[in-house]
């Protein structure tokens, strides 16, 4: 990235470096996952296009018609069926778009507000999504940031990726991270990575390049960044739906974080956590533990209900025989509660 600092847009270079760090410096946690994801489907042509779709996914009778049609039950979850043509009546996920940053600071997430180059790439993604009638979420404005901070402060551990937390707080089903670079020849490269919000699972990655043919003026770079980002979207959209269709039959996913606040000794904590997990698994059609420590149970539950308060009530009933609970924070896809 430092290759273009000597160009005639010094005012934008610092902000550009903050956002568009080298693709090789992208989140370490996504590298191995990306390799696994890439083996699950063949790379799509950057110039391919995808058809329009509409609506929000909810695993209710309204969407039962899609089971079997787009999500065959004999299709392994680790290798979803590639969808090269998205049906017009297929439900949309809600999508959040955010820069890919190594920094966990919230100030980094706000860089697009003041950086024209970052804004150009983001605009290319958003333009593609809005043209296809997606609901798009943004982490901009004090109110949205305050909500993320509130959720982060309510967690026993604050190590969660803020982009991941933001997608849950803003009720997004999928979040897209973007990064990019410009070399001294004017070759613009943009990388997009899509994740499922409840589990932070990588759904797909897509790259795109544009040759500026030596045009290095600020306005040219902004236009090329926007074009490159928009060019990468059809391939990424198809990869998102390859997983989305396969997940449709599983039900609505809810991220559940239980903070262990009660006065338990080490042996008691182990017994309490074991009972809680077993009872929750018995209550729902599917439940998966992500991590479990002496302070936290982090899991995802799958339910036919599209009402998060109903899901919370079911969890309370499941835990009631073991411990008392306290509701801390609830959004459309996230439940944070204390176990007392």
C-alpha cells in the first residue's frame, strides 16, 4: 500500500492505509477457513451476474416451500450445492457491510465516514445490494456504536470481533468485510469476505481487479475501487446463497451467551454448565456449543420460532431446574444472559 503514498493525494493516504491494509494482512483467523471454504465450490467468473431475490429468511411455514427445492436434505452441510442462478422468489438475508480491519478499535470501523477511498469501495458493494433489494445495515452514527459498546461491556470476555458483534447488534444475517490495495501501476484489487452472523462462519470470499492504465488521480482511484467492489459481488452473492439455501432447513439461528455469575466453586461450575447444556439441547431441535469456560457458555440454538423473546423464554425454562437467570441484552439474533 505504501507504494502510492508519493502520489498526488497525500491527504487521503493515511486513511487509505488504515482501511486498505494489504490483503496478506487480513484476519489470521479467516485464512485457514477460507481454504476450506474454497474447496467446497468452484470459483465463479467475476463477470457473472446473479438474478434478483426478495424477502427475509425465516424458518416458518411461509418458507417451507423452499425446503428440498433449494436445500436438498442429502446435501452435506460442509459442501453446499453451488447456486449459479438465484431464483427471483428466494428470500434475502439482511446484510451488513464493514471494512476488514486487524484493529479491534471502534474508531477503525468508522474510517469510511472520513475516507473517500474506503467509502468508494463500500458504495460499490452497497449499490449492488440495493439494486437487488437487499436490506443493508451500516455501523455508522453514535447510536449504532453505543449499542455495540453496550453489548461488548455485557460480555464476560471482550475478545469478540467487533464486526461480528456489530452484525448481531444490528440484526444482520450476513456481514461482508472488504479490503483492497492499489499498486504503483494503478492495478486496483478488492477482496470481499462474507460471514454468517450467528456463528461467524466464513461463507465465501471473492476477489476482483481493475487496471487503471496508469491513471492515479484521486477521482480515478475512487471510481475504480467502486467498480472493482461491485464487480466482485455476483460471485460472492452466489456463494452466500450456496450456504444460505443449505441452512434454510435447519431453522432460525440464535447466538446465546451465558455469563456465569453465581457463587460456584470449580466442581460446581462444571456440573452446572453440563446440566445447562444438556437441558438446552433437549429443548431445541439443534444446539451447538462454541466455547465453554468457567465464566461463559457460548452456543448457537436452532429454532422454528422467529421470535427471539420466545426463544429466550424456552432457554429460561430449560435452565430453571439448575440455576436462576437474568436477561442482559436481546436483539433479533443475540441473547445475552447471566446465570446466577
